[in-house]
C-alpha cells in the first residue's frame, strides 16, 4: 500500500470508524484507492505545473514542480482520501457542555457589564457631587 492508501486508511479509522468497519477488505480497498490517488496526483501535478519554460533554472523548475505536487496532493487528500462524513463520539454531550459553558460565560460577561455600569454611574455621581460642591 502506498502513502496515499495508508493516509486514507488511517484517516477513515480515526474519523469514520463505523464506515470503515463496513468495508469488506480494507487492505485491498485502500491499496486500490491509494493507486488511484497516486495517478490523480500525477495528473494534477502536470496540470498545475503547466509547461516548462526555457528560461527556468533547475531550481526554479524544481520549486515549481514541488509546489505543484504539494498542491495536487492537498486536493487529492480532500477529494479522494477522506470520508464524506466524519463521525465523532459524544457530540451531543460535548455540545451540551459547550452550550453550558457558553451560557455561563455570557452570564458572567453580563454581570461584569452590569457592575461596570454601576461603577460608572457611581463615578459620575461622585464627579457631579464634587462639581456641585466646588461651584
């Protein structure tokens, strides 16, 4: 199995274990997927890199081809090697906890704002009293 197949297999195991468990022969399936991905990376790399320029130095050409391959691999990983839907365990409990914490933070923020307003009002009253006493 090539690096693309291994990446896909590890990704599916981690992010979509239920879907992964439904694949009859995961080793063969991901081996084939890896081969298809390698072919697609090669095609995309050529497309992205475009034609060679007679004026490019060796390093310029190497840089252009390397950047093109990296971009092609990124595209293939997103389009071919990751499951369409990722599973996460405990989503509802995590969401409830996040909602609870968000609500607590919001309430604490509101209380802070209320106290700031009270303090500002008290400061304004003190300033007004001081102004009235000096005039």
